[in-house]
C-alpha cells in the first residue's frame, strides 16, 4: 500500500531512539542493578501492609517452550520430560500458598496474567491447578480478568474451549512476523494457515479479546516483508496489536552473532514503526500508548479514554492496581515502592519454596525522588500532560537545565507541544514517548539507563 513519507525530523528522532529501544518503559525507574539487599523480609513486610480491599495484579511466569528461538533473550527451558513441568507447577502452587499466608486475606486480585515464554506449554490441567491455588489461598473474584500468552504452534484442538472454561477471556498470540525467511532466521516457523486456524478456534470458543504480538527489526526483515506481515495481521483482525522492537546487544554471541549484517538498520526500523502506525490506523485501530493498537470496542480503548489505563510490568492494561504480585522462577513484582524478583534458577527457586519461604532473590527499593519521577514517566507514556517543573526535584540543577534544552529541541521538531507549563505529545508524537522520557533525563535520577523487557500484552 502507498505510504506517505515520514516527516524528516520525526524520522531522525525515531531512528535515534531505536538502537537503545528506546527504553521500553513498563514502569519507572528503568531497571537498576537489583541486589540481595532487598529480599524476602522486605517482600513479607510489603505484603503485610496491603490494604484489605486493594486491587492486586497477579502474574505467573511459565519459563518453558518447545524450542529456543534464536532471537529470544528469555531464561527459558526446553523441557523434554513433562515431569519437570509438573514439579514446577507444584512449586508455583506452593509459592502461592506461602504468599497467601503472608497476605492473610489482604488484597483482591483484579487480574491474573500467565506470561513468560509459552504458557500453553502447560496442559490445561496444570493451568487449572495454579488457578485453584490462587482461589484457595488468595482468592479469585469472578470479576478478575484472566489473560494468557499463547504460542500458536502449541495450541491443541481442545485448548481454546478449555481455556475459556477456566475463565480466560483475553489471549495473545506470539506472532513476531509472518514472513518465512524471517521465521527461518530466528528459528520460529509458523505458517499463516496455522495462525488463521488458531484465530478461528479461539473465536469459535467465544474469545473477543485477542491480541497479536509483532516485532520489528528482526533479522532479514524488509520493508516489503513487514508490510505483508501488517496486511496479514489486519486480515486476521485481532482486537489488539502490540509492536515491540528487536534489539541485539553489541556483545551478542552464539546464534545472535550470526545476525550481523542482516538486521535492519535504525532508519529502516523507524520506517517500520511509521508504516505500522499508518496501516493499522487505516484499518480502524486506535493508538494505545506508544506501541499498541486496538479496535474501537476493545476495553483498553474505553479505559484510555477514561484515563484508567497504565503501563505495567505486563504491558498496557486497563487494570490500575498499584501492586503486582508475581509467581514463578525469576518473576518480578512491585509492592509498596519495592521491586522484588524471585530466584532465577529453577532448582534454587524450587528449594526455596519447598522450604516454606518466600522465593525472593533480589530487588530494589525506590527512593521518594524515583517514585515522583516514575509518576511523571507514567503520565507521559499514557499520553497525559505533564509539567516539566515536576521533575526538578529528581534532577540536579544542571541536569534539569539540560532537560529543558532537550525539550526545546523536541518542540522545535514538532515532537512535543507546550502550552504554558504543560507538556504533551504533538499529534503523531506518541511513538516517541520513550524518546521524550529519555530527553527529560529522568533515568539520570537513578544513575543509569536500561529497561524492563516489555511483556507482550
């Protein structure tokens, strides 16, 4: 399809942001070095302070997949013996019971998300066992929204109906790209016919909130191939589409080192983002934040219009819970100003929960300055107006002056607009929300740059 040229200044800023992500902010601060200075005692203290009726966002990490895709940076396991999976599920259920004892009736789950690598690697009996543990030890109100990420290659004939019977109403397909050459490069072959059949199956089961997760900048991806991926996506008509950026670090080794020379450069990747924006909007999708699109009748669109959505550890969500409690090896949660991450290794995680203790391995406690800066970042990512002076306390005087200078550059290029003290994205500037956040210099409030991997919504 014809595409209008991207405005030169916007292309420059977008391309400049691509090498580093730009930071795929799911929260603020972007990750600091976690340390064992924060541990199980801090987590227990946070759990004990939760308000009895506070909404809780629950997450379950499933670190299993059929195979490791070459571009994947996840700490996953290819488990050939399903007994190992059963052991892991038993440990997750045990962790849920331990957390439930610490909560002692406090909090009300408003959502439960199964993510990680390929949650449908688990049979529905195991998913049911985890949900039963949540209901038994924490509580699971009927109104809680259940969602799950799916690997279409692993979707069994009975899965859609079984998942709906368990209460799942939102499902996300990990698509990445429809082009065969790209799929072959990353080691993830899944045909259009396979995806189409999967979409038909979940629709027939009654799912009305289906998301596709696409990735731009993958090895061997071209403008033409990515446009075809977008066209095929529109043909299958998911309710939401998320777009993340593939990033290969300079120190990549192993399979990723073979990608040298076949990864799209930053300018081409910037065009991919703009192409996706134009094509999806022309197909009737609405922008959600800076990297997701949704149909007009999607709950997230209504939430955005009402100012009831946010960026969380699990992506864009209409769940506005301040607390995220996560279960499973390496799962990361947020509670009472503290990020807590479970022990990463499966064996260490299993030993900890079998001993009856919380699985926390490391974390970080945010300072009041970081919390204030985080509020500004969240407002920016959600498209709200902010007052740059609100970040003054988060930055040294020289850094604050530099931030204002960078904002002048962005305003001059039409990326942001200021009315008095209020700062907002200009029309079309939403895809540069991460760049604007970087320009404000708030990452300097925590001493370094970085980002949490963005979970597929």
